[in-house]
C-alpha cells in the first residue's frame, strides 16, 4: 500500500467559474479519483485546512506527496515547508505539478529560482525522450495537449537526474516538462502539464504518467532521523 497525500492550494477552483467548470471538486479530487486503487491510499490536504492539512501525523504517514499551487505560494508557512523538506530528505517522494515550480517547497529542495518563461493558451506536444524510464511506462513517443499554458526554457533548475519528457509548443518554445531529482533519500518528479483552466488531468497519458510517478517516487526505505543525511556536517568525535 502506498500512502499518497495530494496537496492543493484550492483557490482558483473557488474563485473562478471557468476553473470550477473544469474541476468542480478541485484539482486534488480530480487527481485522487484516477489514482485511487487497491494499492494506493489517498489523503487530501489544502491550504485552508489547519496546518495546511499537513500535520506531523499526515506527513509521517505520507509516502508520496503531490503539490499543486500557484497564486498563494507565500501563504504556506515556512514551518510547514521545513517539515516537508525534512520528510523528503528522509525518503518521502515529492511530485510537483505545473505552477508548483515556484512553490517554496520546490525552490527549497532544488536551491535555485526555478523560474521560467510563460504565455497563456498554446498547443503542446509532450515528447517522451527517455522511454526506458519507469515513469514513461506505457507512454507513446509523443502525445498532444490541444490547450496548455506555454512554459519555456530557460527553466531555472539544477541539472536534473533524468529528463523524461520534453514539451514543444506551437509558438516554438521547448521545455523540460518531466524531470527527476534526488535529495537525501527522497525522489522528486516535476511535471509541467496541469494549468487549472484546461482539462489536463483528464488526459489518459497524463494520468498514466502520474500513476507511474507514484510508484517510482514511493520510498524503498524511510529514515527515522536526518542523522544519516546530515552525517557529513556533524562528524562523531
Ligand atoms: Zn498555469
């Protein structure tokens, strides 16, 4: 059993009629509904919940955490970010979606600005450039998203461990749309598609990619403390 927690800022769906039309119950519920299966247990967490829904108990029981945020990154308290950061170092998987590239947690895990170029409403072709990677299992050579927000290079991230998907946009831009990182014992997957105004999370290839990502990011082991990860900083005397 993999315990997945889906964190969503959950503001656009409440503030905008158009977004609510696409995701009436919120992006988190849309993702949860296709992930839900016998071997995945889902917990939902949103910004308006106490401790953003990320209490110590929830964090300790999470194997893989999804993160969707956009307009309220700064409303997530630093204390929560630190707890999530430490949990990733101890082995929790982290899947950061779309505009989560500017979230406090993504920037703190990667240590760079994570900025990018963007433009509204373009057509995207997502190319699978690493077909042997477990996250690419069952994904065709490429697939199209008729409408998506354009994200373009340069993307201010450190060099990823693996680039699995490259996005090409009809306007001519390209983007590292699916990449992985390792921090401590934790595995991180960033996936670009997922703008709130378009039905991206109903696309069957997107769903397959995120299901694969859960299995890939689930910890093979979780540390009880950060002593191992931080050992180099505090040598025993
Ligand atoms: Zn967006």
